[in-house]
């Protein structure tokens, strides 16, 4: 016969539910497990920057970018920034839209999951996958294309804070954009299209100063341009700073813009986040 | 396995008028159409209450308002003494929900899903115990993507009762389950009630309502049209028996509250009475009549004896 569940429910006077922090930790583990089990996403997130580096190095490898910087050196900064955008903004935006559509978020809502624990799970996943992706991309660029790595601790620190701030900005913006109306498929398409255009505008493929000024000004509104510029400041020699739009690396402004995006994005998330698709 | 026993709860006979769910004048509109239209409902602590009604009658909308995931347009709602629209985490922790959705990640196995969500509760039922209770032992290591519809429903049921809830909402829990799984599910619900939990379920299976529920509420057009224990549902309708027999090659029928008198009269004549039957409306007849669907149930005595 059937096993009947023993042990009655504790009637009232229950202890408080587990803290948001404990659930967040659980969610980081879950998100990572799910990420690595979905082959498509792993291939796309990890292979895209690598393939782009290989293709563009093969075609434009002999070119130079402003300030006599070899193309591959310039491009590594851009494609590393793009990779961060992929593993944060794009991965998060599309996965939340999908989870909302197939009812996974509804389950979390009914369990009373604190939204902040859910966001933290996503952010944890982003930080780990971004680190893994960069750990694949940087050695390839260094050993196959002779791209110099940041020369000292200070430059590595710059690399680290730019990467972390960029990944966090991408995460909150991904959460925010997942609230757009429409099916998960249409949200995914919209996010991908936006990401591709933004790459061209932000100086990933072309020298930023070679772009028309309206493109530069548009790009300056979004985090990717600053992320790319911050990456250049970590990988390129000091002299290259003279060929930036402002004639310097603008670290202060980069930090300010990225941090502003994190804060604005977080506020938008808290205000617009929904566990379910539009209420009837 | 835990062996703690709950303090004895008042049985069905004692004073257990304490309500787990109390609804007065509930209204919910989509556009101009009122899906729930002045619904009153009391579910007492410790009982199994079945909301029975056709598709579109407002069952799911009502349940979702009780769960606090949908906002009502009018009326008063209390679930475990709390307005669901303001229920916090502590309130949610006392509820278990089996909705019509499927909220488990496809790439996890049954056991992984249960182990993961165990961490969302203070005290969870052990995973192996839950797997056994819903009969998924053979599928414990199988990923959700490869489960059948009925097996996924069973997992949802397991997730719904994982946190040892005081009050369980189940929205058409057995849809897609085979007869064996359905019976197993009934057993599980009986176990929950024996433990003192309150259960509110929606269904459109009459046998399920009759089998499980202490009381059945029939919902039609957004209102409760009758509330009664399953065997007393539609008492007025059930009093009418139908006597049928064949006479001169034609079927004759009489609907009456006193079939014995009709029979005495029939049998007093000479010879046999071919094709003689006496029937009372089935639960299904009563239900169809209550929700206003065409049925064969008699609504008033009619026909005279010869």
C-alpha cells in the first residue's frame, strides 16, 4: 500500500523561515548547476568571445588601432567586456524571462522566497561564470596571440573592479529588462539584438574614437562602453590613454557610470520585478 | 523519519468551528466579466473541503486570491486569520500550495528538486519520505524533462506538502494522473488530514470529491451554489426517485418522492411488470443540475399513474 506521511505539521508557533542569505547561497549552487547543465548556454557564453577573437584576429590581425596599438591587443579588451555582458546582462535577462514563463518564479513566489535571495543567486552565478569565461579567454589571447596581460598588481586590480562592477551592472540590467512585456522568446530576441548593436556602438570591434560622435554619445549612456574602456586601461600601455576620447582612462567616471547603473538598475528591479507575467 | 505527534486536535464532533479560510462577498472581474461574483466560503480547521465546478466557474481564481497571488476587486478574505494580500513570509510558511503550474527546473532530477526546495522551509519532510508518498521511487534520479505529465503532478504535490503546512491548497491536483497515482494521492490527503492539516482542493472529478471531502462546495458562475457533505449534496433533488417500466411496448416513467406507493400500485395488478426499475439521481445528476448543465435529473414530480 501507499506510504502515508507521518509527522504532523507543527501547529502555529513555527520558527521563522530560513534567512534570505541562506536561501541565496542555495540558489547560487542551483543556478550554477543549471547553467552548466544547459549545454547551449555554456557553449554560447564561453565560445562566443573565443570564436570572435579567433575570427577577428585572423581577418584583422595585422591592423592597428588608435595609438599604434595592435588590433588583437585592442580587441581583447573589447571582447572581454562583451563576454562579461554576455554572462551577465544577456544570460540573466533571458533566463529570468524563461523562468517566469514556465512557472518557476511562481513556485518561488508561493514559497515566499525573498526576491533579494533570487537576485543574489543570479549575481553569484554571473560572478562565477564570468570568472570562468575570462580564465579561458585571457590565456588564449596571451599564448596564441601574444597579447600582453596587465603588467602589475595595480593593473590587475583595475581589471578586477571593472569586471566585477560591469558584471553587477549587467546583472541588474538583465533583471530589469526581463520584465519587458512579451513572450520569453521575444524578450530573448530583443536582448540579443540590443547587445549586438551595443557592441558596435561601444568600440568593441572598431576603435571607439573612429566612430561617429552620435554613436559615441549614445554608447556613453550604456555600461558597455565604460566596461570596454576600463578593460583597455588594464590591458593597454599608459601611452594609449592619450587616444581615448577624453585623453585619459577616466577611471573615476567609469566607476561612477557603472555604479550608477548598478544602483539605478537595482531600483528599477525592485519596482518592476514580477514573479508572474502580467496579472489578469 | 520524525515521530513527533501533534497535540490532539479537536475532532469533527468537537467544537471546531474555527475557520482556516473565511471569505465574504468575494468579487473578481476580468474586464467587465465577473469571474468570481459574491462568493462566500468557510473552510474549518482540520477538514478537507472540495471546490467542485466546471471549467471557468472561478475555482482557480478563488484559490489564487486565497494564496495572495491575485488581488480581489471586492469582498473580505481571511486565510489563517490573515488578509492574503498582506501575508508575509511567516504566513506563507504555514501554507502549502499545489498550483496548476509546474515550477521545477527541467534539468534537475526529482530528488535534486526536492533536496533543493527543502532548504526553503524550517522543517521539511525528508526527501525519501516524500518520494515514497507520491510513488516516484523509480523516478527519483530522473530529470524533470523526462517525466510524464502525471509524474510531474505528483512531484508538484510533494513540493506542496514539503514544508509541513497547516493549510494546503490544491488546484486540480490529480489532472493527468493515472488511476493508481490518483488513489495514492487520495491516501496522501487522508494522511494530511489525519495529521490535522486543513485541505482545500479544487477538482472536477466527482468521485474524488466524494472520496476525499468532508464537505463539498459547488461553484457555478463565480458563486457557491451549495455546500454539503458529499452524500447530502442536493438533498432535495435526490428525494425524487424515477420509476420506469414497459407497458404495451412503450416505456412508462413516473417521478415521485414516494416510489414505494407507486410500486405497490404497479405490483398489485396481475402478471409481470417488464423492465421495472427504480433509480435515484446519482451524484453526477445532482451536480449537473446544480451547475445548471443539461442533465436527466427530474426537477419536479410529474406524470400520473394511468
